[in-house]
């Protein structure tokens, strides 16, 4: 089986877009790949975090991974900071990185522009991301379009390391999901749905209650035409809602269009809210059970042990190749 690695930051509430673009597909991948899913808390601290909130978010994200269907018997779920090899290999990858290529990263430019002071980690976290991936001999990395540049840098760094020292690292391939990769904002349907959006009406979380979901969908931006039809260019709002309905409701876009032929947006939005609520209800029940259980900690402990075993093997090879410490036999 080929190996997949993916990491999500515990910095805010996971959105419906994150679920469809990432978590839902992770659950499907675990049956066909050797999967490592990491809660990348060390990446989260590249910007200021409240320690108590961060710790709460880490546990919440772990519970949500499992609640949506991740099976710890099939996939390895762990917390980045509980595997020290990530930080160690991250430093080694910094040592084969160039400042110029890090400064060209679009996300660094976006997050640093206009700021009086910028944390060094905001510049250097791509080598840590590379280390996250390379430690597990990863074959495929499922990412959104916004992470493609970082993945290309990861490949460059791995090739540079192998050429300079030894053929130690597996060069990973980039896998961009074809379906559901871009769920758009409910308020600005030409923008991707984001958990960092200050407008709380712009996104839906799998953990929102019934009233929140109904209110957000009811206030979702559409158009004045009143026809339930998929037309991404001219009707981005209703097209986005149709995509959500199709994915969570198990119907094709054409079937939904036919179902609401002659009906208005009010009927459509009311039914969509019901579809979303019914889909996430069992997930929420499992999530809150896990959050209060010892099962969650047991799974994370076992995940950390498995991840440490694999990561440390690669780390030792990297250290030997670079001449660090005493030679290991």
C-alpha cells in the first residue's frame, strides 16, 4: 500500500469546506492507503495562540477526525508535537533551504504584508512541513490548490537533500482532490470557505447546532433570479449551495435541479438545512462522546507510538547522511 500523509492545524473550528475537501476524503483513503493523519500544532504557533484554547482545539480536532469515520485500526492519528522527530528533521530541512525560496512563498507574503514585526517561524515553517511529510516515506499528499506551492518546495528540498547527501528521502507526489475541493463562502461565494473568516455567517461547521445551520443557510447569498440552477459563473451562490446539497444529500446536481423546478430559493434553502443537519447529527453525537472519554487519549497515545517508530527510523537515516552525532550501526 502506498503511504499518505496529511496535516491539519488546530487553529479554529473546522468548516464544512474542510470536511468535504479533506476529512471526508481521508475516511475514504484509509481503506486503500497506509495513512498518517497529523494534528500539526507546531504549525499553529507560527502565529500567536492562547495556550488553553490551542490545547482545547487539538483535542477537539482529534475527536472530530474519529467522529467522521477515521478508523485507528486502519490509519494513524497523532499530534505533531508528540513526535520530536518533526522538529529535529524540520531544522535539518531548514539547513538545505534558501531564504529566497522561502520568501517567495505566497502564504508568507500574504501573512506578513503590512506587519511591523513578523515571527521568523512564519518564514521557516515550509521546511517543517516538508519534514512532516518526508519522515513517513510518503508517496502521496492530498492538498488543496493553496498548498501546491509548499508541496513543490517539499519535493525540491527532498531532491536537494538526496543529491547532496544520499538517497534517503522518498519524493512525494501531489494529490489534489477533484471533487469537493473548493466549497465557497456562504456570504462571498467567489471566495473559498475559510475557518479564519471573521464573518461567522460565511461558513458552516460540522459542530454547529440546528438553529445555527438553519440561520446560516437562510442568510446565504444567492441572486435575484430565483431559479435553482447550477451556473458557477453567473450564479456562484446557488451553485455553491447545490454542490453542498449534492455531496451531503447523495443526489446529482441534475436531480436536485429537477426536484426544485418551479420552486424558489426559500424551499430549497429550508430543505438544504435539513440535509446538512441530518448528515452531521450522528457525527456530533460521536464527537461529544469521544471528547469526554478515555478512548480518545488511548487512540492518540497509540498513534504517537506508531508515528514515533516510523519517523525515528527516517530521522536516523537523515542524521547519518548529514554526519550528525555518532555513526549509528
